[in-house]
């Protein structure tokens, strides 16, 4: 059987005439996949290596984005007792810190699971769904989706630079 390979960058192109939900989902999933592609194939040491003046690493980006997914989808759309939405600069900085012994594979798996959970939750609600937010008052799912596209794309750009500095790899794939 011939295996068909579809360019992973085509999601947004294929959704170009889709409805609002299809377009938002396609762009968010494109950027999520870009971050994972930038981390794949590296060793734990390479992914944890500091290459810029800040403490930003590819491993740290995966950890941060995993927590961001949890903060914006489960914590807001399906909160459970004890969930605490991080609200301080210290919380944000700590989200990039990778615990000792954490592997790149484990970080990537956790991020993929968080993305699956986010997709499942978002699919349950209309884009007009409004939820309480501890700092902003209220936000719609539409706003959350656009914010997550922005947040994930920003960090995908960081991942591009870090991967290029690691081994010279460039490009969306």
C-alpha cells in the first residue's frame, strides 16, 4: 500500500473557505504542530540548552505551552475544584522551568495530550460561549481561540529561532 504524505502546513490553506470555527481550529492546530515539529529529533540536552540570554529553551516552550493550554481551556471551560489560574509574573516565569529529569518526549507527549483535551473542550461549546476569567472578567471562546493562536504562534517563532541555533534547521516542516 502506498502511504500518502500530506504537507502538515496545509491545514490553514484547506480551511480557507471554511466557517469561522474551521479557520480558527486550523490555524491553532498548525501552530501547535509547528512547535512540536521544532522539538522533534532533538536530544534532551539539545532541547534544554540555553541559546538566548533569557531562560527560554525548546523544552521550556513545550512545558509553558502545555500549561497555557490547560489554563485557557480546562481551567476556564471545565474547571474542577482546586484549579487555580496563574495570575502573576512569577507564575508565568515558572511555567518555562523544566523539572529535573523531565524528558523531551515526556514534555511533547504532555503537550499533545493537553492539545487534545483543549480541542475536545472547545468543540463542546459555541464560539460565543462566555466564561469568567479571574483577571479579565469575562472572555468568549472565540477570544480564547484567537488568543491561543497568537500565544502559540509567538512561541512557534521562538521555537524556529531556537531550532535554527541548535542545528541549523529552518522552515515550517
